[in-house]
C-alpha cells in the first residue's frame, strides 16, 4: 500500500516538473513576440497599465499643419475676412489754357475743358462780364480792357478749373481839334482800308499758339513739292512769310495756311488758291474730284473752312472752331 502511494506521488511530481519546463527558462519571450509581431495593433499602454485605442478622427500628428494625408484637412483661408478695396483713380478737370490775351474788343477764344471721368455737365462763368464774357460752350469774348477769370465747374464731381483772360489793347482817342491844317483826319488812307497792320506779325508764333490751343490732327509743314501738288501757284508768289500745314492722308479733317505777301495786289491771288483747295476737297471744283474721300471730312471742309485776309496777311483754316481762330487772327492787327 505504501509503495502504491509513493509511486503515485512520484508520478504526480514528474508531471508537474514537465509542465513547468526546464529551470531558468524565460517564458516571457512568447508574450514579447505576440506584442510586436503585428504592426496593425495600434493600442498603447497607459501608465496605469490600461490600454487605449487612438481616435481615428483626430488629425495625424505626422502632418505639420494637421491636415490629412489625402488632402481632406482644411487649409483654405478664412472667408470671413473683409475684401480689400482697390484704390480708386482721382477725378480731374483741366483747361486747354491757363492764361491768354485778347487784343481787340469782340475777339474770341474757344476754351476746352477735359474731365476725367467724363459725363458731368460743365458750367462756365466769368468773374467780370464787363471785361470778358463766356458762353455755355466755353467761348470767351473780349468786351473791354482789363482782366477776368473764367471758371468751369463739373456738375458730376464738383471740381473746378480756371483761366485768366487778359483784354489788352490801346483805346483810340480822337485828336482834340483835329489836324493842325484843318483837314479831315480820316482821309489819310485814300482806299478806306483801315485793316493794314502797323508793324510785322509773327505768323510762326501765331501758328504755334493756334495748334497748341486747338487739336488739328496729323499736320505737317508742306515742302515745295507738296505745295505744287496741293496749292499750285502758291510758291510762285513773292512772300515775306508762308506757313502751310497739310494732312497727307485720305482721312483729312483740316488744314491751316498763313501767308504774308510782299505786294498787296497778290492778296486776292492767294485767297483764290486757298479757295481752290477747299473746292477740291469738297468736290465743288467741277472736275469730278471725290472730295475728302470720306463723308465726315468732306462735311468738315464744306462747313468749317474759312479764307480771310487782313492787310497783306491771308489765312485759310479748316477746323471745327474755325470762327474762333478767325477772331484770334483778326485780333493780331
């Protein structure tokens, strides 16, 4: 009986030793491999020994800006920021002249205003209408010796621009008692022509002033060959001054000619040459010429052309402000 109990006890001891394994063997390696064998296990060990699973909805810390690798993260600018206003261009109002002189009562000058942006109505005013008046179109007319300020106002912007007009000429005073010999002082010029200028007029300076004040387009001073073609016979006349500005293109909206002849008998010849040029450009020369080719320029030559003379000076002008230019020409004498 005792042998059976001993044998049974020995067998149980052997079984227990086999189950525990060899002495000193680390059984934790199996657990180590199981914890590191799969990269798909994203759980982490907390300090207290518990495990936690990361929130898949949180941004991936590997992205510097917190955006998702697939680009779903929000990187757009804040639409709540107010838009930046673009700087606006300042409005302006200017005149073609800031100062000019009229040398004769009744002489005129056409003022022109440029507004940016355009669109407002322009109101013109003279500071002294007893010296100079101004029309609602900006035409200034000399009245008496003195100075006045012409002002234009833009109703759209409220801006104003001004120009000084100087009316300057010597008032003619009759001699007291008349000439010493008792003769009629008005009979000095037997022809009755009082328009002969006393002294020389600089036509080049006048031309520069006119073309600076009024827009003519593509004008150039004609040479002898051009004069022969457009104004035949003009260069054969003896002159002291001759300036003829032409447009050598079919879209011809105007020309400008100034001549001072040496002999007053040639005045009518020069005027006839200028008029022949106008007739050709309007198709009225009876030779079947097409005029200025285009309807607009043809009408310009028909309606806005003038040929005038004063003493030995002759002017031809084709321009929409031809009458104002004629007044300025006559004011020279």
